[in-house]
C-alpha cells in the first residue's frame, strides 16, 4: 500500500512544531481493498478510513470538481488512478500541499518548502477560489503562524478579495464560520484573523457589527489609541496573553460593539454603550450560532465592564447589585471570567498594556466577603419569607462596606 503523510503534519514537522493530528493519503487503492486490509470506513462525503491499529485517518487520493455554490458543491473522484500530485493540487496552500513517504522522502510539487522557508502563505492553484471557506482558513493560518513571521502572498490576498467581492462567502453556513472563528480565537495572535478578514472585505460580510468599529473615536484620555477597532484588537491581544478560555476571548472581541451604535454627534463620548452593545452581540452570536456560555459572558461583559473599571468608586450597595445581576452566587467562575475580560479591556490600550488593574481583585474579594454571609444565621435569628432576602442583602452590604474600608483605608 502506497501511503503518504500529508497536510498539517508535514508542515508542522518541517516547522519543528508539535504535531497533533496525522493524516494520510493512499494512492492506487479502492474502498474494497482498504476494507479487505482491515481499515474501517468513516464519513460519507469521500472515502476516509481508520487504520486498524493506530486509528489515524487514511483517505483515498482524490480530485474535486466544482459543481455548485459554497464549500460543499463538489464532485469527488477517488478512483485508483488519481495520483498523489493530483491530490495535493486540490489543497489550499502550498505549505499544506507536501507529503512524506514511508522513507521520510519529501514530495513537494508546488514548492511548499520554499514558501515555508520564506514564511509565505500562498494558494496552490486557481481552484482555491472554488471554496469560500478557504478565505477563513487562510486568515486562521495567518493568526497561527504570525509568530513565525508568515505573510499572505499578494496574489493570494488579491484572490481572497475577489472571492469576497463575488459574493462567495454568502454561501457559507454559520457552523463552519464559527468553527474557523473559534479556532482562530484560540491561536496565539487571534487579532490577525480579524485583521486579515477586514483587509479582504470578509469581516463586513459575517461580522458587520465588528467591522464598523474602525474609524469610531474614543476619548484620548482613556484610549490613547483612539480608534475603537484598534482598541478591540488590542483587547483580544491582551485576552490571549491572559487565558486560553474561548468565552473570555469572544467576550473581549465583542465587548464594545455598542460603540458602533453611538450617535456620531456624541463622539468621542459613548454614553450607554454598555446597554447598546447587547443587541449587536445577540445578533452576531445568533448569526454565528455561538455557544451559550460565550454569548452570555459577552453580554455580561458589555453591560458591566465599566462598573468593574469603576469598582473602587462604587457604593457597597451598587457592588452588591452588580454581584446579584451577574448571578455571582451561583456562577462564581463566570463572574471571575468577567473580571479577566475586564482586565484585558483595561490593558488593551496604547501604552497601558503593563499597568496594574486592582479592580479585578477588589471585585473578587468583595464577592468573597459578601458570599461569606451565612443565610443559616439569618433564619436562626427569626427571619422568614421575603425578609430572609432583605436581611441577606443588608448583611452582604455591610460585609462589602467593611471589606472596602479595610482595602482602601477609608
């Protein structure tokens, strides 16, 4: 059996990155011969098999011919006459179109290793334009390999723009867009994904609420970078440094969408952008079918991030109101995620990336002080019915006030 290691495993091996998934292409075989060799067939779009021992994926070499719109409109040919070069030619980027045989000999018909050495993301052939999902994939690779100095080839960037202008991205389904987006959010440089989409016009297609932020000013005393779009990218950079939690990174991305709805007559001020942000966050999240945990944290961040920024100035009763509305008592970890997102927001400003942000610890310790109030003692003191909640709130306010006095010395 002629089998070749292909795709990302070869690319990352040559980059000396850790290889997580190994995919193989088999040349000259059929479904029947693979089954006879003990492989298990999986998938329905084209013949893919699981190795009987390693359980790694082995696919028959195949070609694809465009037959419709979107990323699913293809006719697949996987007969035994398809060559390895024909299989590699249908792939997206040259750095993904290399193969290693069982003797570790490199098969590189499209100069992928040269582009790897020169840090270039270049499409293999004009067939790239047949699959609109590749625009998102290239943006994701740009985010992943930005740390190594990779840039998109000018001809590939132009082709991506043409695909967007021709409406190809309109045929993508939300699930695939979110899959690429969520993976990009977890890369080392997730901001590059969105910058790349903006450069080719794709951000306006699937993320219009985000796209409009560029050019909207903020007050310079709070935002030395001024531009709301630039600030958002700086916040997602900071979030990536703080955590690999997807919900936090998504919340960081969309926390300021309300500024896109501010009356330009108010610029650079953005009063009430916290509440204004809820509707566009819901719209974007529903369009992309974003998981509930990501959407809920994003909405909470929009509504309460300025409260957290002003934590040291808030009255104890206001702090308790924030804790109640965030349901910190039942979901303390989500509240902690809110504080992490607010930290990223505070640090995502030009020249302020390394500043301290005591508000996060202050709010968490205020929560712990209030949460230490025992309901049992209130009931034992004779409170019943609605009075239990009233007494609990009173005691929690006192606990927060005492904590704040110890914390601030005031």
